[in-house]
C-alpha cells in the first residue's frame, strides 16, 4: 500500500473520532479576530460537562491561580482566549481517544501517560527558554503521538507488524514504522489535525516531531516537543543510566543547550508535575 492509498483509506474510516463539536467551534472562533468573550463563553457553556472540566482544570494546582475562577467568562478574561482554547482541546482529546478496542499490545493509559509527560516537559522547556508559548507546547505535546492510537485502533495489522519488528529487531516504534508502513504516526496525526483545522504550528509540531524540519511553521514549538519527547523516553527506560540524546536534531541542541546539559537537575521536579497532571487528566470515570 502506498501513502496515498493509505491516507485515502484513513479518510474513509467513519469511526475515526473527531474533536467534539464544542472544541472544533472554539478552535474556529479563535481564528476569527471578532470573537468576543461572550460568544466564546456561550459556545463552551453549551457543553456542561466541558464547563465543569475546564473550571476544575483552571482551578487546579496546574495553573496555580490564587483566587477561584467560577465561570467561563471569568476564565477567559483571566487566562485569555488561547489558554482557554488549549484547555478545551486538551480535555477533549483525551476523552475522545481513550476508547477501548485497540491492538492488544497497546495500552491506552500508558500512551496518555507518555503524552501528558511530553506535554508537561515541553511546556517547561517553552517557559524556560521563552522560545515558544508554554500553553501551545503543552497541547502539542499532548497530541504529538495521537497517530499511534489511530494505528492501534484502526490499522491493527500494521500496528502488529510494527510491534513485532520493534521487539524482534530492537527498533524504536518510529524506525519500525519507517521500515514497514506507508505512513508513520507523526504523519497520521498531522493529517488528522489538519482535518480538524488545528493551527498550522501544531500540525507541523506533530508531523515533524521525530524528524525536525527547519522550515516548519513554528520551529520553536516543534523543537520544544521534539526535545521533550526525547527526554521523556530516555528517562522512562532507565532513570539511572546515562541519557542518549543522539537523536536530538542539531538545531534543537543549539537552541536548548542549557536545558539539555542540566536535564538531570530539573527533570525530577518536572516529574512531580507530570504525576499531578496525570492525576488530573487521566482520572477515571469523569
Ligand atoms: Fe512519536
Ligand atoms: Fe512520543
């Protein structure tokens, strides 16, 4: 199967989840300069489950505000349009892609733990280096691997081949995909993000997170995710061992040299933050 056939097939799959209507609308509104706080708030308020999640999120330790935020217009005023949009997208995405029925070897909870870890780490990198907007890095980190879920749920045979080769040939998921599949999870995720009309910087951050392109729409955003992913993967394998950062793109090494050199000093603190973000985003039954 070639890439074109693959993406045509992907587009024909009816059950591929889309973002909830409210997230799509909110996202679209933000591309329109005339949107008022009132219109944006009203759209979000149509989905009460979303309202309560957003309020819980903005009042959680995660955002660290002293005073309580009681309603959506208040949240928009304090946090700004973009942060609220990103909160809506974050909450929606995990909900949408947590359904069961994936390839056996694929653990959805572990998948989201990884994604939240990359989200928190890339937000940290963005904040520290001031290269990207922390909030955007968070969403990009959360979304970067979403193509894997699509493979695990809708292309089980492909996923199985990659899984087998990973273990048999000792390859990374990405390397095995490149060897075996017509398209990799980064391209699949970007394809969907484009269909959802997500911002161009976000789409490119997904598309190039394993293979940085200097021409990406928002190179710094992409680099924050690329580096965060490498850090998270390295620490997962064996936190005691020397980290292997050899896959880091030279441009990323240049831009984030200080953070990469001191990673063992700051990552333990970020890990604590990751745990509390997982508690919030991955809690059961909500
Ligand atoms: Fe990836
Ligand atoms: Fe990843």
